[in-house]
C-alpha cells in the first residue's frame, strides 16, 4: 500500500534525523563531560577568561574557509564529481586565510582580551580554530553532501572526544598551569582528528601541485557564504567574549557555563537540519509544494521541541549547581534566565539553515548581523543596569530578533521561488 505523501516525505528525513541525533547524543555527552571537567578544573575566573578567548577564536576562524565548505556541500550534493575541482582552490584558500586570521586573533587576544590567559594557551587555541578546525570542516562537508550525515557528525565529534581525553588528563594530573596544559591538548586533539579525516577519505585531497587560487567568479559565489560563516557562529559565541569584557571574570565564567549548557540542548535541531539540507540544496532554486510542506514540518517540530525543552530546563536548573561544584553557586539563576533564549536559538538555527539551502545566504547573513548588533547594544545597556543578569536578557533579545526576521525571510523566499517556478513553467 502506498504511504500518504506526508509520511513518504518525512519518513526518510525522520530516520536520518534519528540516526544523526544518536551521534549528536554522543557529542552531547562528550561536550558535557569536557565542560564539567574544564569548568571545575579552572574555576569561574579562569574559565571565564578561557571561554572569552576560545569564543573569539571560533568567531574569527569561521572565515578561514571563506565559505568554501558551504560551496563544497552544495556542489557535491548536486554532482559528486565536482568534489576534486572545488577542493583544488578550497584547501589553499583555507590555509592562506587561516594564517592571516591567526595573526589577527593573536593581536586582538593579546591587546583587548587580556584576561590572564597564558600565551601558550592563546596560541594553541588560535591555531586550532583558525587552521585545523576549518580544514576538518571540508571532509565533514563532503560526507554531509553525500548523505552520510551521521558519519559527518562522527568526524566533527572526534576532536571533541579527544578534547575530553585531554581535559580528563589535565584534571587528574593537576599541573601547575592547567590552562596551558589544556591548550596543548586542545591543539593536539584537532591535529589527530584532521589526520584521521584525511586518511579515511575514499579519495585523497588534491596534491599541492594541483592547487590553484579561486577565480573572481568563484570568489563572488563564495562571498555570501563567507559572510554567512562568520555570522552563523557569532550569535552563539559573541556573548561569551562580551561577557569576559563587560562582567567580572567570575560572573563571566558563570554565564559561559550556563550558555554552554543551553547551547548543547539545541543539538537535536542541528541534527534535523543536517538531515534536511542535502534535499533542500537540490530543490531550493524553485521550491515546490512538498518543499513548502517540509519547511512547515521543520518549523512545527522545532517549536514543539524547543518550548518543551525550555520548560524542562527551567525546572532542572538548580541541579547544575551540584554538577559544576560550589564555586558555581548561582548557576541555576543564570540558567533560569537563559531559558528565555532556548526557543529563539532553535528557531534561528532552523531558519538560517533553510535560507542557506534555498540559495539566500545574504538573507541569513543579514538577519544575523542585525542580531549581533542587537546583542552588542543590549549587552552593554543591560549589564550596566542589571549586572550579570543582563547577559542572558541580551542573548534572548538577540535570538528572538533573529528568529522573527529569519522566518519572515524564509517564507518570503518560498513565495517568490514558487512564483518564479510557475513563470518558467508557463514560458516553457
């Protein structure tokens, strides 16, 4: 018997989401273990400084590929044979941009975010996030484009698992400078993961003599994705850097711990979007009715999950104080306020992924730039007025602004795409 259209539509995606969610569950456990070990090992003061410089490195490092991992995802989704041609210019571009961004990060980290982070840790974090992690993103994007969503996320989880091992080693050995020791482990984890990724690919990367610079047309095509790469991660990282500047380091550490907990809870939404992306890339130019149904299904599932999760986190917030230890007294209060942002974060992630797949990266970059501006202004104003409570409120304001704009753009794009599709069909 033939299944109804909606079941046939969502069944494979739902199964892929469940498989990917299992991998994300593993990733969640790894991230939670690392967060607990590092937070307890460093204490609120050092953890606040570490979270600030690590977030800055992630923000800057997202520009290292100049958006070419998104190009690789889109091109290989449509034609796997294009893989080699994209990598010929993606790899050297990542190395060149990453090296320049590493220098920028070290200048900013040294001069502006001087929060007691030792230079060895600063350098190790910078190399990891501006060079190693962006290179690792290329094979992960290739697996995702080929429909190997769970394998892609296993690859992305590998450096996190290795960081957990590094954190556990430092926690047990208790060196005199734990932050520098963890910095070395942070670097080594991504180095090992990158080696595994390159050796396990079915086809090798292009040899250096085959590398070439991107053409002007290729750079234009990636410019939107480059902006997208910066704005996509910045909303979940900028707040930690701002907290390290606007709050006492102990309060910044408390906020960073709570924000990391909240951020980890949205992993199932990311898993769902990763399962949907290859299909949306294929159909995104002229959305059809079943694509519209898929987008509405994503919106409904995200709303149900995120609002339920926000209520659950509200009730269990005091439990986290026992996990992080007595140094983090008051963490439950921070998480209570952060619950306001959970639905906004999940819905913003979903809207941004859909716009990217529908061929409108500038729309996503646009609403995320607005959100970053809102976060910057409200963080300054609200921390001055409410102290540490101001940062969760600023995050909520930013996320909900991006959610409203993002979903407005999604449905505007769908309507215009359907009109364009009907016009082309009529002309034919």
